[in-house]
C-alpha cells in the first residue's frame, strides 16, 4: 500500500517528523514497497509493509537524528 502524499502517512510519522523527513520517508517507503515485493527478497518472516517501514525509517535516520532532550527530529 504505497502512500500518495505525506498526509497519507501513518500518524506516528506525521506527528513526529518535520516535513522534509516525511518526504524522505514517503519516497523510501514507496521505493521499498516496489523493491521488496518478492518475499524472497525480505529478511526472515517480515511482511512487505514491515520491510518498507523499516527501510523508510532507516532513510530518515540517514539525514535526521532524534534529540534526547526534546524528542524532536533534527537534521544532522
């Protein structure tokens, strides 16, 4: 279930990430959704959706870090 816009993302993403990070998440999720459509390409028993979310979070963490004090995501 690829997302069409950042407004379609789960609340856990929309409510926590700045706009640019949400854009990264959206692009990474949709790309991973396509890339990992075959179960043989995924690790273990992970579903297609679970794998896409993991890839998307990893992409965000390449450019953003969550501050311990405030809990807000900031660009590295």
